[in-house]
C-alpha cells in the first residue's frame, strides 16, 4: 500500500509539471476517470505519451460522444465524468488535425471518446 501511495504521489509531483519547449511554456493535464479503483488512471499513460510526442499543446479538447467537455484550465488533474466500462473507443487527434474539426482556435489536439451511450 505504501508503494502504491508513493508511486501515485511521485507521479503527480513529476507528471503534472509544466514543461518548456523553447520559449513556449506548456502545461500538461492529467485526465482520470470517475472511478474508485486503479482503473481511474486508464488515460494517464496515453495522454502523457501524446504530450511527449508533441500531439497535444497545453489544453486539448475532450469530446465525449461528440460533445466538447468544458473543464477548468487552472487545474492540473481533470476528472472525466466516465467509468472505464462505459468507454468503447478513444482517439487522439494531433494538434494539427483537431483544428480541421473544431476550428482554427482549437489547435491544441483532441481526445475523442465514444461511450456505450453513443446513439
């Protein structure tokens, strides 16, 4: 239990830090699910990899079943209103692709989530 707690603490200390690429200051967000067990961390590695590969810049769009989720940009950790078993598909859009769908101002990348509730 101590190892798990320490691992989570270290992740948030080092994983949520803002990065600087050249003169551009980037903020990385951590997206977790609305769960009470370890499945709440389902997205962490995927999103972190997208930031590291340059697919996301600052605050990516999060769209759940086509509806853009508004979240507070001043928080480091965002709790998505979903449980893991509700998710059927996740797509990550590169910062250059997201503007084609969501408009020029939305060029930070996107996380597209489809759920079992999709009609």
